[in-house]
C-alpha cells in the first residue's frame, strides 16, 4: 500500500520535486519510472536511501524498485564523474574494434566499464547502441558522438576533455 506520509530521506529541497512527481501520480506504483527519473535528474544518481524511500512511498517492493533501476541503462546507482565516456559495444562497433578500445581506456585510466576514476574526473560506461553504426566504432564523450574511432583518437579526445 502506498503511503504519501513516508518521511523524506533528508531535508534537501530536491525531495520536494520527487514528492511532487509522486503526488501528481497519486502515489501509485505505476509512477515508479517517472519518480526514478525525477530523482536521477535531481540528484544525478539513485542511491540506496532513494530506492528505499520510493519503495515505501509508492508501495512497491524493494526488489522491484531495484530491478527497474538496474534494468534501464539511463539510471545510475552511483555518482558519475565530471566527464563521461560511453563506448558503444553494439555489434557493428564491436566488430570494428570497440572491445579493444574499451580495454585500452580501462588500462590507461585504471577503471573498469561502469566505474569512475578515484578523483571522480571520468566515468567509463558501455552502451549497446548509439545509433551510429555506419560510423563504427563510436564513442560518446560528454554527450558528443564521435565515429570511426581509433584507440589513439579516443585517448587523445579524453586527454583533451580531462584537461578542461
């Protein structure tokens, strides 16, 4: 059963936006994805306290909330770095070398896909498709799609971005 009176996790004013989303949807369980989007937009990621709060407020099981949060690639369970590099691992990109490209980025920055550098300057993600198959392999750095990438061109672009 949903409960509109569940205490918010903190006095952060961004929770008012989250509550407004749930209120607009009558605290119904079918507001789960929209509510998670609001949290993601407001806080940048979904932490355990946010997932628990949504579960209690919408009357949805914690496992269902976690399942939705981990199923959709838009949602992040930890904060992203200042810059984000997403390597396409779709079929066309993978065949054209995105796997080797990903390995070199991981090696150079000491992180695995899904991770963030210790200084929070770079997050490395993989995506299944960026819709640029004709430009394979494709990499997205801070929302800018770059096609026909080589290890050298990608590492050069990352170095340039990280200096800013």
